[in-house]
């Protein structure tokens, strides 16, 4: 079954279990047959060839979608898994999630195989309008058109996290539509004065808008101390925070990071862990003799 999602709507909650292929380039969605068992009727390549789709096979993101007793709000499973380090696949998958959200997917719809989490609700990835109206920006990016604004000196600023509608509106303002979805680039980055983010400027400019929106949705949940810890990690000489993906991973693994801004020597670090961290249960008889 081939659907032109730009012209035809459907309700994914009515689907029990189908493989899908989606091309953000053309808006074409291919559904495989309705499966009740584990037998595959055809490969993705065969389904693409039989569907009559105009977009090339490699422009499609693949997976399966369905609703059932275990997933009453539906599940969207990308196969193979989509890692945020793969910007092109990440952008395609994010576009697929936006498309499904417009066709029945809810905030509680389970997303599997996207980013660092095996399973997560759609609301973790794409904030809904009501929630977006309640929060302030985490950071902002400037979007420019490759064709009409090639120098990047002009463009439209977009506060993140943003809803799909807000992203589409910003894209529309610079002349990017479904007909030329990749004709944009990120030309600027800023963070609020009272909540600075030390993300390298070049890293932001080399990323995709959907990837950055996903990061912003993760970071908006962090308090000032956790943001400070992230900034400290970003400014370390041999930091592990070399990609947007590692920053997304940080937001899900806060317990693995400790920020000690007042400690500058190994001796002070040892004293902290031994005497102040609470991690060492020192016998009272030893305490008078401890090194300070």
C-alpha cells in the first residue's frame, strides 16, 4: 500500500502490525501487509518495487508500526536502529515521527530504536504544543537557506525545543518546504544569558535541526547544577562530549557525572572523596589522624 502523506491522512492506531517505509523527500509511505505471524511476505526492496513509489529506495527510513494490547497507544519501531550520530538517518527518522504524529501517534506512543534509548514515549522526542508553551528556550539556532542566504548572515531564529509546527513555520519563512527539505543549514547558535551552554559552535552548525531539537528536549529537564556539570565536561581537554549524541546520552545518565568546581588538585580530590563525599565509612579511631 502506497500513501502520499502530503494529500492523504490515516490513523496509525487502526494498524495492528505492519512494516513501513517512509521517504521524507517525497512524503511517500509504504505499508507492507498486515502481519499476524512472524512470516515475511516480501523484502523491503520488493515492497518498494511493487508499490510504484517515485522516490529512490535509499531515501526511505524503515521499520514497523502497530497498536495492540501491549502497546495500546501504538509503537513505532525503527529497524535498523537509528543513532543520532548518523545525522542523515536521524533526520529521516525524526521526519517519520512527525508524519506519524500527524496521523494518530500520541505522546504515549512508544518509540523503539531511536537515539540512545531502546524504548521511550514520543513526547520525549517531540514536545506537544501545550508543553512547549509552558517552557522557556534551552537554546536557539538560526536557520538559513542554501540558495537564497548562502552566506548565513541572515535567516530565522528558532527557539528549541520546538513543536513540529514551529519548526515547519521557521522553515517556511526561509523558503524550505517539502519540495526542498534539505535546502537549509544552521548558521547561528545562542543560549540564554542566565543559562549558558558551552556546546562548541562548530558542533551545532554541523548538526541537523531535528537532532538539536531532540537534544534541547533532553536538556530542558536539567537543573542549574546539571547544566553546570555538562558545561564543565564540555570544556575538559580530553572530553568525551565530542558529539551531540554524547550530550543526549549525558541527560539520561546523570548519576555517572560529578562536578566539583572548587577542587583543582589531586590532593584536594582525594580529601574530598575520603573525608567529605560520604563514600568512605571511616572508623572514629582513624579520624583524628586523617590528613588535612
